[in-house]
């Protein structure tokens, strides 16, 4: 059920978005998050229209997607978003970059800046790398994921999906289960959803639970059956083996038995619970196909769709200054 977007107008600065970059959720006020969600609603509607190339408001601007870490969904989503706004989109892959030849990140940032892009989208395997690049370039930067730090547009698209499904946020119980320790998606979602008024539960084996996770104003669980009880939204995360340097779980089979989402376990949540996953999914490990593909509960494909809308909104808002447009227009 799609909801009517709540108006962010009338707030301080008419919901002005004062930030030059979008590097994380942590530095955003709740009304700024809602502003971006409201901006994304128009693109969510237009993306379903018969003609999907819109008003070309980024025509003449160059969008550089510099991905130092492999990606499929995020890269394609930003590319589609930029092209639907009329931007000239250029993709840079780490395998083809001078970083592989030993160039420092600062030198790479200076080189990218010399190409005079109007907006950059950066993904990097190291936490803080996107901030470092943002400090060295003259254009807005969007963080498409940096190490274990943050993935702000993923949290925004998840929030938009939830709002369209549930009509709002206040009082919703959201259970996030999986590899919380290594997940930038979990971190950004904890920050975003608690700021919007959700009650967030996080569930993981003790080895995959961050220390002092309560500082994010969430409730930690190690028992998934208890964590999912009465949940409005269940968000599953994959085990991030690429970020691990040791044995964090005995086996995928044991993880599935204790923390995998299956139809029986889903019955503990509310009858109309929404199931989410940022992808890529490890079917049969953190989620069964019968749940992931359940048309009644699963919002996984809708998350991908909302990703394009959110990224269009963020590209639009962050380039408004360069186009001489007020950020609230």
C-alpha cells in the first residue's frame, strides 16, 4: 500500500537541505531525512510512468561513479538514476584504475577532481575513504558505501519502502537480523529508522554483534525467535565473508537453523509483516526462497525500485546549488 508522503514543508528553512555532501545518516536531522524521502516520492511515481526519461534537470552535468569496490545493484541504480535525470554518467571501476598500480587515494581524489565532474558517487572498501575524497574535491559527493561505516542511500531507500508499505514510522517494530558487526547497511538503518521513530531490534550471534550496540538506541538480541516476535518489518542481512578475518560462525547450515528466516519463523512477526533484504541474498542461509519470493510479505524487489527513486532525489538535491536552484525547490 503506497502512502501519501508526509509534507516536510513548514519546518526550519522550508526543509532546506544544507549539506554539500551525503556521506552518512549520522549527521542528518530527522526532518532532513524526511525531506529526501518526500523528494524521492515524485521520482517513484514518475519511474512507473510510460516515459521514464524525465525533465533532464541534470542535462549538461557530469556524474562520475567511482567504485573502488565491486557492486551490481548500487552502481546500476546510480547509473540509471543519473541518466533518467539527463546527466552524462561516467563509471570508473577499481580494476581499471591506477589504484591497482599503487596510486594513493589522495592522488586519485586530486586526479578525479581535475576532471571537473559536477557530482561524484564513491564506493570504497575502507571506512572513511569517501570522506577523505570529499575533502579533496570541489563537487558534491554521495557515499555509495564505505567499509563498515555507512551506506546512506540504502537506508533511505529502505525507509522509503517501509513508509510506502506501512504509511509511517512512529512505533513500528523493525527487526534487523544477520551480520550486524560488519554491515554498513545495518549501521545506517539503525541511525535512520530510530531517528524516524521506529523501535529497532538487532539480532545476531554474539560474534557478529557490535560491542555497545545499544548506543544506537536499539535493542540487541541473540535469539531470533524472540527478536522477531510482533515485528512489523523484518530485515535480513547476509554474512559478509569478505570482511571477516576468522571464523565468526560454525557453518552456514547452523546459521540458517538459528538465524535464517523461514515461513514458520515469520509467523512470530505480525500477520502483515514486511520482509526486506538489501541484497545480494544468500538463499538458504539467511533467508529461504519461499519467504524472499512471497508476494504478500516480501518488499525486496520494491527496495530495488525505490533505490532508483532515492538516488534520483539525492543527485537532484545535491546539484541544485550548481544549477542555481534552491535546495527546497
